[in-house]
C-alpha cells in the first residue's frame, strides 16, 4: 500500500495553471539553455530602465530608514499623490503589490459563488483566472477585429444577467491596443445605468502609452463614479515592473473591503517601492512622452513589417505596446490546426516566441510585444518573414 501523501488541489483553482505567456517564455528559455538563439517577443515588459531619479528616491528611502512595515492601504504621502491626480480623497485610494493584486483584491472582496463578471475578449490572461479563484464566473464576450476588438453596447446588454456583478474593461487593451473613446464609453455607460447591480473595473495601466486620445472611464461616465474602480500603476509607463506597485481608485466602502483582503494576504506594499512610485508620479513627466514616442515608432515598424508577410493582417493599435495580428490566412495557407500551432512552429522553426490569441480568449490571432529594442524587433520580424516565405513558396 502506497502511504505517500497525495496533494489535493482546492476546487477554486481546479482550472488554473501557469499562463500561456509564462509557459512560452519558459520554453524559450529552455531552447536558449540548449544553445539556440531565440528571439522572444512574448512578454509585456519595457526594455527601458527605471528612471534614475526613481532609483535615487528608493535609495534615499532605504538609507533614511523607511524600512518598517508600511500601512496596509499604502503610505499616506503616496495615496495623497494618487488621490490628487485623480481628484479624489485619500480614502478612495489603495496601493497594492502590483495591479494584479488590485484585481484580486477587488474580486475577492466582492464576488460570491456564481456571481458573474463580463469580460470582453481579447483580454489579459489573468482576468478570467482571478474571477474563478474568487468563486465567480467569467462571461467572455467575443469582440473581433472587425469591431475594433471593442465591446459594443448591444453585446454588453446581451451579456448582463441578474447575477452580473462587474464589467471588466481594459483601455488601452492588452493584447489588442484598442482604446475606448469617450463616445464609446458613454454608450456602454448608458447600458449600465439600467443595471445598478453591475460595477465597472476599468484597468488603465497603459494610460500613458496611448497614441490616440485617452479618456478615463471615470471621466467619460461620471454618473457611474460611485460604482467604478480604476486600476493603474507604475509598471509599464515608468518601466518599473519589478518594483510591484499598482493602485486602485474607487468608492470608499469598496476600498475598505479590498484593504481588508490585502491585510490578510500581503499587508502593505513594499515601503521602498512606494517611495520610488512617489518619485515617479511627482518627478519630471517629460520622460513619459519621450518613451511613448519611441514605442510609437516601434509600433509602426512592427505593423508595417507584419502586414508585408503573406497570410498576416495586422491592425495598427492605438495604445499599449502590443500588436494583435490576425493569422487566419497563414493558418489556412500553411495547413496549421490553429493559432497555437503557428506559434509553436515559429518557436521551433524560426526561434521566435510569440503568444497565441487563444490565450487571450480570441483564437486566430497572436500577440507580439514591441516592448523590445528595435534591433530585437527587426531580428524577430526577419525570422518570421523568412519562415513564412519558406512555408508558402
């Protein structure tokens, strides 16, 4: 008789595994370990360094003794800085260990078993898993390329049931780069005004990486302010992914409930990182426009090069640092089973790592990050073009 203990996974994480993004990155690393020259265009991490004045502020905080347990909801000075920019009070702000924790805090604080969350697809891979982990059910709504990868009022109305608790909206979007205009937000808000039980989680982490006009959901739909949660942070625009600072801006009662959840998971976010985030918010903002211009140049390069590849159609995104090209022509021409098969083939044959659209809830596409140096982008694009050329000739 085998007496070894058997681990039993909790039901709440029964369908949760490492994201396909992470799995592909790990495969790329294994190939590199075997001596292969792999070009990874799969992760959403800027290649720029954290700004020097931010690092200096973190160093000063550490040397100055800011190394004790911070307040659970965030240091008052950082919360006040975030609140001032958003035009709210400190009690409306929660600082967390990354924007991902903000999402988890919100879902754990508000969902009961069976509650539903409407999520337009394509969506960031963690959204549906976080909802499931909190006991909710993700109701994904397909938003194809022909609709600009954006949710329409008609589809939103059709997705809402008496069990719907949240609409989760990401603008600018990961992975499509789509940005909702003020008019589009107003149209969605007009639907939600008839469903007072539905709250809005607006993930605006790519706000400062917008190549078209950006408007916050809270500004475009002020009538829904009392049931809107804004998610943001310093990871993307300031190249501070490893510092792990994100924040929530929302109604005080919701923030209080989310703080209670955070208090039993991580307590306050790293005190040194909070000092760094404060420096990012209060320092010279010219750097943001400079880096946005650099990303815009990379965007145009990647979209142009991909659109020259037979079987690939790449819309030019309005924000973030991803393109989400349609691969259906390539899938058909190459006899591939699906988008994942194309991505597997590119990694194996061309040594380029990209992420299949199925990971984001919209098969037939792939996400390619242009948060890399132009030399790396050119190298990866050359390899894609050469591999497809061999396949289709």
